[in-house]
C-alpha cells in the first residue's frame, strides 16, 4: 500500500454547538481537535475528545460529532491495514507536539499522484508517533436497559443536576439495591463511579467553553479548585487548565 492511498487528511472549523451528522467511513478515522472539545457518539458510547487529543474510530462505525467551544478539527482517514498499531476499537490518544504538527502538515500537502517524497515521510512519521501515543480513558458507557439508558442520557445533557441513586430508583419504580445491581451488571461499575467519571469527562466541555476551574469545581461539589485539580490530574494525567484552549 503506497502513502497516497494509506492516508488522507481533511480540515474543518466549527462553532459552539455545531453537529456533524451521523455518518461512517470506509477508512478508519483519527479525529483531532486543535482546540475546543468534541463529543463523539459511537454506537452506545460517548467519547470526550478535548483539545490536544484525538479519537480513533475504526472503519465502518457510525458516529456523530458535537462541538463544544470553537473547534478546529483535523481528520486523518487511514486505510484498513495501513498501520498495525491501530485497533478495531475506539480509543482516545494524547497528541504530542510533533504529531500535532504532522497532522497539520498532512492537511497542507497538495494532492499529487504519485505522492511526493515529503508526503511519504510525513505519513511514516505519523505512524511512528501513533506507535508512541499515550492512550487516555475518555469514554462514557451507556447501558442497554431502555429506562436506565434514558436517565443516563439526561444526565449527560445536564451533568450538574442533583441525581441520587435513590431518586433514580423511585423514577424507575425499583429499590435502590436493585438499581445498584442493575448498574453494576450493565456497566461493570457502580452508579457513583459512573457519575464521577461522566462529570469528570464532561467538565472538559465547560472548561473548553471558557468556564473557570473554580466554577467547574463548585459545580462538581468540590470545596476548592485545588481539590478538583488534584482529582482531575490524578485521573487524567494532566491538569484541567490544559482543556481551556479555545
């Protein structure tokens, strides 16, 4: 497979709230946000892709992209089998400064047949950087059970809402213990763990929209921005200020 058919680059700039309608590609897609945050819905999972990160979407998977903040999106379409490291499952990676420049450079390359030596070298370096890229936990799982799925979707749309397990149990007409077991069965984690992860990941949206770390910390029930920052860094590996690149 030659470099021209192995990889193609696309660019697009979007405003806050813009949506790329549900679609799929014959190629795998590496979706990168130079700035802003993208919420990418793939099947029953929502992936949070903040600035400086990219989401790998394997070929054939239907997905929708919703923008938070002003988003400069760069996309690499990679032919199936072009690179051994790319998996058959979605995953978010941190984009190194070198990989960032390579993605931008790939988009600036003129379309030529055969591919120029520079294009070939850019593609080879991109694949090399993908080998080294750090994988990041950045997905919000959604349950299959219809009633629980609806409540989880409402929470994702409004993560600052007060939503105790007991109140959800009342809405679903079941005991708190039954709901706790259902959560564990459907998602492999407790309700509290799911809510914490969801709020943490969606806090990237608020930060990218310009909210201060103090505002987001208080919305999430923390008494100080330092406590929120410590938890965020412990979980994500970097500080929340990294998300405020709009």
